[in-house]
């Protein structure tokens, strides 16, 4: 393969050998979902974050596989000795290795997302004991830490782009500031970048899709990009959301949840709560065909869509669903939804293995 250099405007550069990604199969090992990792932090009060130094370069390549990474510099042929950055399977390989190394410590002592480790404890004594276990394991497997980046024994800590504290998660301050400082888009590319930024935190904002609907339309290549006062007003309303106190509750996965769903003429919305505190907000726009649904069908769609999206929180549990009363009657009478209705009024959807109980209907 040929070697390429990507130069950054601040003076640094990266070495690229891209064709390898085009001919290898994708490793299907699943990287943990960030929101699911965060739920494991319920009840934890003290934290230490650990970053592994040049993480991928700490994984040696088998001798028989090194030749597959060979590249030509223009003068000579070279090959990687360690797993390269930018190789499409590097994240999956590294995550698998970390989960094998820390398998007996995961979820009870620490959580790991590729090369980022978060150690936790309900009190300082437990935290320090857990930290010693993690550091000992790193030493045992000769994994080098970037000690300059370690944040230790903190009650509030930045992890994977979020501010984590006792049973609380917020968007990182620097990302929120970047959204608030974003200038009005002058092109479709700039608009897509802005929407990409806010999508990382969309689960913090109620009804975001309805608010963004006019801006979504401008992303289409079929429509000419024209930025008017209407788009500017919506743009500023969206940015204003990040000036508010955006905060979600880190739930107790053994506790009870309440799910409230709703549907409008343009979109679906839902809020998952525990102890009257928001755990997650969901929203999406309706497709062209879905906009032709009646109000009851849209309410049903909202409930089923939200339950499917929140399977990690709700699977195998009874939870309280707040929706229009006609939604429940509709579900009970539709055999093709593949469900069971129990004597206590609860309903189990066999395709989702979820159960819910009716608390009240919106009038």
C-alpha cells in the first residue's frame, strides 16, 4: 500500500494507509453503548478516569499478520508491528482485549470504553480499593497509562463527553459552549455539522425533532439552501436549549420506570422517568407515509417506537406507560401486534418481551 500524510492546520500530522480497510472484513464485536455504560454509575459518588497511552499501539500484531499491513514509502517497504490507528477493526479488537483483561472487574469496579477507563465507588474507601485493582491489572498486562490525563478521586468528572456526578449526567461544558458559539450556517455542510453536534446530546432535550424539522428539510440536496429569518429564529431557539440546565438522572436499573409518549402532526416524542426525574428524552420526525396516519395510530406508533428504543431500560420489567387511553384500546384489539393481555391489565408484547401497565390516559 502507499503511504499518505494528513497534515493538521496546527502543525501536526497523521500517517494514513487507507486501502487495507477496503479489503478486510468488519469485526462484528460490539462496542458498548455509552448511555448503557452510564447507567452502571447509579449510586456512585467518587470517580477516577484513566486514559491509556496510544492505546492501539499497545496491541502487538501477530508475526504472520504483519505483512498484511505493509506499505511503501517511496523508498522502501515497511510494516506495522503494533495495531495501527485508523484501521477499521482496531476499536473492536481493543475493546475485546480490554473486556477479557478486566472481565471480573467490569460493572462492579470500572467501566471501559475502548481506551478510556472509569473507576468508581460509593465512598472513598471502596473507590480506592477499586482503583488499586485496576492499576494492578494494568501493570500485570503491561498496559501503559497516560498519567498526565488521570483525574483522581473526583466527585464530578468528564467521561466520554459528559459530566458525571452522583446520579447525574450533563453535556460537557466545552461541547455545550461550542454549540452556543456556533455561527449561523452559510452552507448545507455547515448546517449538517451543527445538527451532528447537537445530536450527540439530543436525549437531553424534549421535543427536539419537532423544533428541528424545518432545518432537517434544508439538509436535503434536492432543496436549494436558503437561510431566512425563519431558520435563523429556529437556529437560535435550538442553541438556547444548551444555555438551560440540561441534566438527566442516572437510574437505578432495579427501580420502576415511567414512560410517557406523545405524537404530533409532524413527529413522535417520549420521556423516560424514574422518581419523577428525566432519564432520557426521545423524539423523531414522521415519515411521509406516517403523516397520513390518524391520531390514534400515531399515538400507538409513538408508544411502540419508544418501547423498542428503550429496550435496555425496560426489557423484562413492568413499567408505567402514560399515553392516550385510545392507544391502549387500539393495541388490545390488534392481533397482528403479537401481544398478551393479562388479568391485571398489563400487556406483554412478545416481539419486544416488554410489559407495561396503564396508569392514566391523557384526555
